[in-house]
C-alpha cells in the first residue's frame, strides 16, 4: 500500500497536473497552428518572395540511381510553426499570470535570533 500512497501524493502535486494539462492543450493547439502557418502565414510570405512555396524548397544530391533531396523548406515551415506556437503559449501564460491574484507582500515575522540581535544593537547604541 505504501507505493500506492506515494504515487497518489506524486500525481496530485500541482506541477504534475499542470504539466498534464499543458501537454493536452499543446496537442489540441498543434493543428490550429499548423493550419495557421500553412494556409494563412506562409502564402503571403511566399508571395512577397516572388511566389516561392517554402514546402517545395529542396536541394538535390545526385546519386547513381535517384537524387536525394534535402527538403529545407519543410524545415523552415516547421521552424515558423514552432516560433508561432512558442509565442502563443507565451501570451497565454502571460494572460493567466495576469489574472491570478497577486500574492501579498507582507514580510515574514522576525526570527528569535533577529529579535535578540536587535536588542543587542539597541543596548549597544544606548551605552554611547
């Protein structure tokens, strides 16, 4: 039973649940970003660059049978998708942090050692 209790304690930590929610939201968000990049962002960029379609950009390496293609355009699309996703998640986290209530800025109570040191300081100052 001890392992079950330890696992329950581990799984119910706030960070683990937050991570699980983040993974699920990221998986749900991926098709949206993919569509946004491929169908809305990349066509105007390709148009501005003289009609270049990034997904078709490649460098061929000749071989005796068939050429091997290094498709760097697909990589550029993936890089742009990543940057847009990272920026969107940044904005989401920033909005969530703004909605949370600010923590009170009260100072913690002084420790017993600090109280003793203040008394000693006051006694030394009064003897001058």
